């Protein structure tokens, strides 16, 4: 957490707020994140303007011409759009020429803020799979990459080398919408099931983006607003509660160390 929809919401919000703004300076209060903050980040970015903000999987890319700021929020990270730093967990502060700022706040310090040139960006994202909201992602693609995968389908959906950014919440919800059990071997899905699942992945992610993402613990938009897609969850976090479709009790189990929620009747 945050997953693809939350990162997309944050990126879109910040693009509207800081595009073309000039960075006055960057203050680093804590260099020791998952990957240390890039040395000399202040001198590298000072006086540069934000050309664009894109998302790749769960990463944000602030395009600054020949270089880019790469940001990952980890488990508990936030980007806060404000006028001043607010707490001891404000590790990196981007100050702009109009006195606004974007603050990277991360109590657990699993996120990252690094600067890469174009060549380094290509190498950094080289092993990333397809974007699930792209036109290229469809049933044919899904069937092709799953053809020889003996792992369960939920783990396959969370493999960033195959598909980026879906995450635990949205893989569970997408599989429920597609009526596919998370226990199924990925290679056993039929052509029709792959087409249905690809469509429901897109529908689920788009619905979550429209809802501003899902706020469970730490996630908030840069403005401080929370998302509300959690109000539409069908299975995630619903263990021992009745299925919205058939009233069967929702099951919780662990797959590869992650919680999986599903309906044993609706999902086959």
C-alpha cells in the first residue's frame, strides 16, 4: 500500500499543481530511505522546472528534462502538497519558487526518492512488466504470459515482471469480479477467463482511480483528502462476512505471505 490507483491519483494531482513550476531548493532531513536519497539532489534540481509527472507501476517519475526524480511511497509514504514541513517524518522537502512545497513523508522509510538520467531510467525499469491500463494489456496478452506459469493466479497477477502495480487489494477484487478463484494455477485459465480477468482488472483499477484510491491506514492524497474505494470492496478485508452475491462466508488465507480474500462459491 499504496497500489497503482493511489499512485495514479497522486501523480495526477501533483501534475495539476506543480507542472512547469521551478524548484527553488530541496531539503533532505533523512537520507536513509530504502535506497539512500541521491547525493547532491539539491544542486541537481535547483532552478529546474517540472515538465511532466508520469507513473510506472507504483513509481512516480517527475520529468525534469535530461533527468527525472523517481519516487516510490513504500508501505507508509505520502506526498503532501503544502506550504511548510509538518512532522519529523518529513524526510525530503521540495520547495518551489511560489513558496509551495511537496513533502515526502514516510514513517517506515520503505520508500525512495532518487534522481536518474535517461539511461539510468531505462535500466531501472528494464524488468518491469506491462501496464494493466495500457491498450496492449488484454486477454490475449494475459493468456500468453500465463501459459507456462504453475503458480497460483493471484501470485501471477502480483508479479511485476508480468504486470506492474496491481497489488494485493486489487488482485483480490479483480479475481472476485471475474469469478476466478485465487487458488487456480495460472496456466489453467482459459482464453475466455483471461479475457474476462483482463477486463475486470482494468475496470477495478479505473473504478478505484475515480474513487480517489483506497484509504485503509496511511494513504491520503497530497491535499490530505482520503480515498473511498474501500467502501466498494467485495472481498478484501471481508473475512467471515457474507458474500455480496451469494451470502457464502468470505475466506481468508495466506498466499506467498500475503492475505487473500475470496468467495469459495462465486469464484471457481
